[in-house]
C-alpha cells in the first residue's frame, strides 16, 4: 500500500474499523517506525477523538464524580475496591484480595482491575458458549506444571481457549489460536497474551466448522500472521 | 465551556505531580463527555459508570507519562474511552479480523499527539457538530456504525446490504469531510489567537 492510500485510512485504523487485510498492511508498515505514518496516526486520533462530541450529551450523577475521585485518594481507597471486587468473578476476586495485602502493589492493582474487568466480560461470553447445545469441551495438558486447560468449541458460537502455565512471551509476541480443519489451511482465531501467572482466557467468535479436528497455538509477531510461522507449541485434538 | 477552566497543559502538569486537583479538573472537563460516549456506545448506565471510574483511574496511573508541552489530554482520554467502550460491547468478537490497532498503541500515540493547537476537543464541539450535519445520510450512517458500534468496513456493508466498495467510498468521504471540519476549525482558532 502506498502512502497516499494509507493517508486515507489512518482514522479507520485507529478506530479498528478496517478489514483485516488493510489493517495488517498498516501494522506491518508501522513496525518499521515510519515517521510519516506515526504523524498521520496522531492526526487521525485528533479527528476521531473529536467525534466523541457527537454522542448525545448525558449527565453523570454527582455521586460518580465523588466515587471516581475518592478512588485515588489514600483515605478512601478501600471503597472502590469493594465495588470492583463485588463485580469480579470469585477467582479474580481472590487475586485482588491477595494483592491488597501489599500496599506497595496498589498501583499495579489498579491496572489489573481494568484487565480483570475485561476478563470478566470474556468469562461471560464463555459462559454463554457453555450453554449452547452444540458446544464440545476438551481438556488438555498432562500435569499442573505444564501448559494445561480446556477448549470449548461450538460450530455456531465460536471457541473459548482457557490456558494455564502458558510460557512467557517476548514483548513483541503474542499467541495465535488456530482452528485446524480436516482439509485445508489452519484458520486464524485471534491473538492473545497470558497474564503474569501464565493464564489466559481467549474467546474467538470465529465459528468452528464441524470438520475442525484440532486447535493449535503458535507464537507469532504482535500483529498476528495469516498462516502459522512457528511450530505450534500446543495442539489439542478435538476428536 | 467556561474560559476559566484550566487548559489541558495545566491539567497535565498537575497530573504529572500526582496532584489530585489535576484529576478533579480533568474529570470536570472530560467526565461528562466520556460518560456520554460510554452511554452512547454501551447503552448501559451502570457499565458506563464503571467505565468512567476505570478511565480516570487509568489516567491517574498514567499521569506521569504525559507531556505537558503537547497538551493533548483530551485526545488521550477520548481515544482510550472509545476503545474501552467498544471492547466492552464487543468483548467476544473484538479480536476478530482486522482489529489489530491495540489500546497500547493508541495509548502511546495519543499521549504524543499534535501540539499544533492548544484548544481542547470540547472547544471544537460546534465545528464537529456542524461538520456532521453537512454529511449526507449515508455518510452519517457509516460514520456512526464505525465510530459508535465499532463495525469494520465489511461488517457495515453486510449490515446495510450495500457493496463494500460503496461503503468504503461513503466512509472515506465522511471521514475526509470531518477531518477538514475539525482540522479547519483548529487552524482557524490558532489563527485567531
Ligand atoms: Zn509510512
């Protein structure tokens, strides 16, 4: 793609509204640290951020202001935590409570809550998938010390990959999940990174054909690859 | 917006010093618009309130990384907010085809966005509104689907039952016109000051 072509696409790129091929071309190009494009993206962010004023004006409650601001002041620290904890799944909450022991970790904790909230949403999707009648569940892994977990797969709803003891990744790498059909090329089913404990819940709504024989996980560059570029470190047969 | 409000650059100064005043002022300046954006995208009041809290906690935690000379707090806040809201409504599908511009990249690039104009986004609301009103119905529709619903070009084409090429050309012209309206407004403002 040439620069004049890309110049027209930066807004859509930052909105994540480009189709895969176009987005990947820009991703790949940005990895070369092109100053022209970084500038183009910064300008695009100005435009897209300004579009937010098109949302119908709504008035938040006064209480929200109080809650938001008190959540960063030391004397009132506990309250938003209780709110956040209440909203999280039991497993996530246990992690939060554990970390509250250490006041020095408060800062990291706040960032984790955002992450956990995302994971909570993912778990909701996973639960939705679990209730579908065509969902298959396959466990993988031999021991607690090596990668293990389970794959939930539905030909109508998508795939949920729950992994533990996953290997740590370089900063510029992510895992890519693949659906392996009986015939033909592996189909990409999304990118993910494990948390610091080596755990990950990855949801893909790519519908898995009935002929999907296995799922596989490879390590790929951050932007992902259209076809695996490394040997899978994990293959889970579904049969 | 009343003119006595602190400019973004001053807010960044306070946030960098971890002065809670800075967060309060940032909330007073951007809390309402962020909440409106969350509500428009999620259609869920309680989710929107959670997201507002999360957004400002994130801002507080990142405060030191901002550069006051850039003065682009609004770009960061509203770019991250929109991304968080779309993630919220599309959590299961969000990792699908083409969704590769990560929140980390937006984070990084919006912190160092343009320094050309000190006007905040809110001060430009009128030109944005006017620009949007001047779009034709198709341009408005595709822009809303991309921005507020987070749909990709081909998803929009499927939703509207229009050819992809048509959707691409509507989107391109909509964004081109908005870009000119927004950047034109900022050029004019800095010219006047
Ligand atoms: Zn370039």
